[in-house]
């Protein structure tokens, strides 16, 4: 059975770090304020928030590793919210010690590049984590919307039940299984590594941003050829956004590419689920058992 970290109580401490790409301190200030003043938590801000790095990353590999490790081992910290993703977790994941974390797990929160962490924790330690909005989503009153509020609900231990509008490409049916997944590019990059995701009998969800159409095609075929798609309980396709095309058009949309690649499988499939790099990004507990109902007029995902 999947091990879920303890849910948070008022007054618990959340650590805020940037284990990958850089984020300026001022862009995380609203997140800190809401976590403290609106949601009732204490916040520890890591050294990598607004770090001194002059390049893409929030610090050197060692600085980012140390900041993450400190939050992971700090007994006062009950959850670690990654302020942003970007790129960088794959550079440090094999150097992180999960010795203390295994004994006293805490919620690891984020998406995009944080998919590496979600997959690693599930495949190696069978511990749940939260694929969820990060610090930037709190800005411009974003914390009021139902997607950021879904993070609060998840941290408090409320049962998850989401509804989604039907899509013409959906395959109707019901599926029960542990929910796994995340960013498509990261899932593909982890195949063959220590963080490789187990998908057989699971409900897989994927999303991506900023890719070329031919890259979506290539990555989906890599998932297929590696056996990640053949034995699923169900499949959820989130937002595939800000997609680029080549000068000579690829000839299909991202959803059409995915629809054709999975057409031989008979498990239920939901297109257009609100998990993405955009505002529409519900919090999902990875590794937890869910039921997916893909109907004619409505899609439901619930614990």
C-alpha cells in the first residue's frame, strides 16, 4: 500500500525552495503571504529562493542539493513546496539522501521538472507526493481560484473529486488504479533510469508545454515502445499547451497525434483534463488509488 505523508495542521511549517530553475524572491512573496496569513502555516524560505546564481539555475548543483536536503531532513518542516520547476532535478536526484525521509515522509509539492521527484519517490520508496500548483500560481489573486485552492484541500487531507468536460476524443469507461504521471518530456527522459515510472495497472496522466508537434509524436512513441502505454488501467491527457510547429507543418494537432498512437488500446481515456502548465492545474496525489469515470456527458476523477 502506498505510504501517504501526514496531512497538515494549522501552524505546521512548509519549506519553500527552488531545486531547479531560478525564481526571484519577489515572485514568491505572495505565495509566502498566503501560506502564512490565509492558510495558517509557518514558512521556511530556502536559500535557493532568489539565490545568487547568475545563470539559469537557482544555484549550483551543490547549493540546490544542500537546500533540498536541509528541508527534507528538517523535522519542523512538514511539506516542501517547490517554488518553480524548469530544469535541474535530474542533475541532483541521485545525490539526495532519502534515509530520514523514508522514516518520516512529508509532502513534496510541484510539477513540471518536479515530475522527476514524484516518479523517483513512487518507484523507489512507494511514497505519495503532490503534483500541484507552485509559487507563481499564487500571484495576481491566483490563490483564490479552485486550482490553487485544490492544493490547500489536498494538504488538509480532503478527499479529491474533480469533474471535467467531455472531449470528442475520449474513450468511455471506468478505471481504478494508482495515479502516476506528470510532464511528458520528463517521464520519457527517465526511462531506463533509477527514477523510471512503473505504469502497469496504473492510471497515467500526462501534460506538457512548449514542445514541437514532432516532439510530442516522438515522445509518445517512446512511451509506447517502452511498454508504458500497453497495460494501463486508464489514461488522462492534460494540457498540451504553447505547442510549436515546423516550417513544413506536421499535419496533426497534439491531441490528434496522441489519439492515433493510443487507438489500439481499450482502456478509458480522458482528453483535456485540467492538469497543465496553465492556470488549469488541479492538485493530484501521486500513487494514491483513484477511480476514473469517462462518460458521455461528464468525466469524474475521485479518490
